[in-house]
């Protein structure tokens, strides 16, 4: 029910905005040449931020940017490790033996792999931005359809 209420509120807000624009044009209100015909960016952002698809696409952009950053940095740092183990040997010595190990590792990245990761990450960020644009367009299409239904 919460989603239906949000959709109804969105439809009402959009219909009021379009009705005000239509009324102003019908009554012969003069629009100055420097006055914008579209709503302000902050108003559009407020309406879009209510769309779950647009919010998910925006979060996807942030996730892809972080994935790109991680791919560029990668696990190519020095890694230390320490391990210990205990064994009981019955034949040779009367007690237990304790073994330990220590290690220091550094992985190497093959030439060109960083550039490939950068290109792949950039492509994924571009795709996420395109998906957000598509979500924005779909939200606008749904709003226009809702207004046509209300106008009819």
C-alpha cells in the first residue's frame, strides 16, 4: 500500500505542475525569453529520487565506481602470514612438537592487466550511468502516461 500511496502522490504533484503550466499558457500568460520551460533541476531530482528504479541505478553507479577502484588497486600489496601447528609423534620423541611458519607474499600483475581492469571498470560505470538514464526516461514516461490518464 505504501508504494501505491507514493505513486498517487507523485501523480498528483506532476498533474498539479502540468496543470499550472497548461493554465498559464491557456490564459495567455507571457513567458519571458529567459524563463526556463522545464522545472528546476532540484524539483526533477526530488521527483526522480522517489523512483525505486532510479535510486537502485544511482546506487549501482557508486558500486561500480568502487569496484573499478578496487580492481585498479587490487590485492597486489604485501601480505604477511603466520601459522602454528602442534603434532604428537609417538615413535621418536616422548613429547609433542610445535611447528610454526611465517611468510611474506607479494603478487605480481602481468603487464597490461591494470589497463584492462581500468577499461573494464570504466565500461561498467558507463553502463550503470546509462541504466540510470534509462530509469529516468522510464519514470518520465510513466508520469506522462499517468497524466494522460488523469486528463482523459
